[in-house]
C-alpha cells in the first residue's frame, strides 16, 4: 500500500508510547488544530483515514468565507463564523494561502424573500457585522450586470470572501509539520476508548495508539466517535451536496458570491467566482445514509443547474469542466459541538462541523488547542515558526518576472500542464513539500496541474514521470489517489 509517514517515531516501529495528543482527521479543523497545538511543547500525531490531506468535506466545498449574517445569534456558529471571517485575511498572509475579499449577495427573487433579507440583516447586525446593507434593483444590477432580471433586491455583505479550501488546509498542515507535528495517512480510526493514561485509539488495521488527549476532528465520522465515549449521544444528519465547476472563461461573470434567500436546508445553490479564476455552482442538499459515498447524478446536477439559473439565466453548460460532490457533517440541532463532553475529560470534540465550518476553523482550533494545552499543563514552544511562504506560480507572474525566474531556474520554463501553465518546478515543490504529494490528485490539488479544461489528459503522464523520477517509485506504484487507483493500467490502455 502506497502511503507516507512523515516522522520517524516510536509509534512507527512497534513501540506504543503515550503520546500527548492524537488528532483524528486531517481536514481543515484537524490541521488548523494541529498548527495551533504546535505553539506548545507537545508530542502531537494527526491520523487521517484518507490518502492525503482534506479527503472529505474540506476538499468538496464552495471555498466561501462567510461573513456571519446567517447563523442564529448566540450560537457557536455565529461566534466562530464572525471571528473566523475576520481572522482569515491575516492568516492568508501569514500562511500563504489564497484568499480574496470579494463580498457576497443574498438575492430576493420574490416579494416573500424580502422578509428573509430583513431577518438576515438583523441577524448580521446582532452578530456584530457593520458593513451590511440591502440594495434595490438599480444598485444590484450596477454591481452585478449578469444577475437575473427576477432579482428585486439583495443583501450585500462586504466582509465575505473566497479562498482555496484545499490550499488553506495544506497551509495549516505544512506549518504544523514544520513545527514538529507528525501525520499518518491511510490510518482509519475504528474506535476510541478510555485507557489508563488517557485514551486508546484503535485503527482499522488493529494497531492501538494511546494519548493523554484526543481531538475528534473526524468530519462526517466525528459524531460516531463522540458517541463511543460519551453517554450524551449526538445525532448525525449527513447531507450530500453536488457542484459543477466552470472554466476560467466564466470566472468574471460575477464579482460577488451570489446566494439565494435561504430555505430549510441551508443557503441554497450559489454561483461564485473562485480564487483560481473559475466559477463554481452548487450545492444541492440531499440527506444520505452513507457519509463516505460522494456520487453525482445526472438528476442531481440538473437540479443544481435549474436552481442556479434563477440567479444566472445565462448559465453556460458548455463551460463545465468537472463536477463533484461532498458530504457535510451536519448535526441534528443545527449548531457546532465544540469542546469536552462532561463525561469524557481529555476528549475534545469538533463535531457537526458543517457550514460555516471552513470559515470558523481557525478560531475553533485556537480555542480547542488552548483547552488541550491547559488540561495537559503544557509549556510553550519557543521555536514555533508561524510563517509559511506562498508557493509562487508561473501563471501569476508578469512577463518580466517569468523571464527572470526562468533564467534563474530552467525548471520553471518547462511547462507540464498547458491549461494552467504549471511548470515542472511547481510539481517538484509539491512532491518535496513538508507533507509530500505522491499521487496525481494530491499534486493536482497543490499546484493545479490537471485542473484545467483537459482535466489532466495531457499532463497526467508527465506528472507520473516526475513522481517516479523524484521518488524512485515504479510507474506501477503511482496512484491517481486512494488505494486501487493505480494509473499504469490506464496508461497502457487496460482500463
């Protein structure tokens, strides 16, 4: 089984020491918590069931930094949403991930929606937002000329933004790794139980690890793990959402993130630019019994498109380059569940972490890490380095910058991905990153090789060759993503 272990530690050699902290899950909440825990002198291990970072909801979401007008005042969602939206711009500079403050609109498409906008305006102001207003048709169309003629008003929130959700997760994880946090992949947790020194965590492989504290950041599986350790049971309602991603040619159709007035199942289908220059449409909301299954269906995507046309009648299906789906880890009462259950000291939940989880994650992580450090009486880490440089992209350089950079490093002049103008150097940086990308999809998500119109049809084999050259792997070992996705049969025309 292809995978990688980042740190040579006793838990990889058959000895089971008592770790300080095990974090279950390498999505945005787990990786942000890992980075915050690195501020203390602690032995921290992150366990991830998938083959890479952000294999669940942290990858398959809209990338929206919500302003904070939607959550009910007084809830954990409201508190962490507003704090997170204000923290993320600074963190983007500190950790080198892409963020843009583009603002958002919630459209009223009928007279009945006007009362919804008024309610959201009141919520937002109660939650502490100042730059929030309702605009009429004239200003709405001046701001967004492509909006539907049926839109009669909009709530405008200037504090909203967009980010790269995978890039944000990678930034937290890499900074944690460079500060001493260990990561293990293909390490699914099957059970958590009390142990003499704290908690025993058993993997699906049968391996048993022990830690003084556990952080439960397992996404759609977090509620099930909580219910193993606490008599106060939670109820999960996993919800599937489908998306379509359109080409860069559509990226400037809207400047703002465009919502519709929300209904019982959430904020509805959005139409939004992305920080990478694409346009994203979705999601729908379908309750599911299988939190690991993320299919898209023709019927579901047709429904997404139908709803998106209410915002954008000029929707252009010919510009769709891919579609995908993800499962949101919703809780039955609609709010986040954060902190220690009363009957499980040392076990810290980040549960029911659906929207606005991406926005809220940095501030939730800061609180959870502080509580863990206080419980363990941990000293600070004087060597903690909070900064991570943003990887430079050839696509973002001026002609003069490109010429200078290529003269200094010829690998920047070797284009691997034509669609996104990704160079060999950028692929090599992903392969040799603090948390190495050793699969085609892992590299794709870090440097965008394969994210354009051809979806890797041209550059996939070139990326595979670089993986083999840099790691010594044979082509038979190179995978698209998870176990069982070896690419050699595809290259040979056998699959």
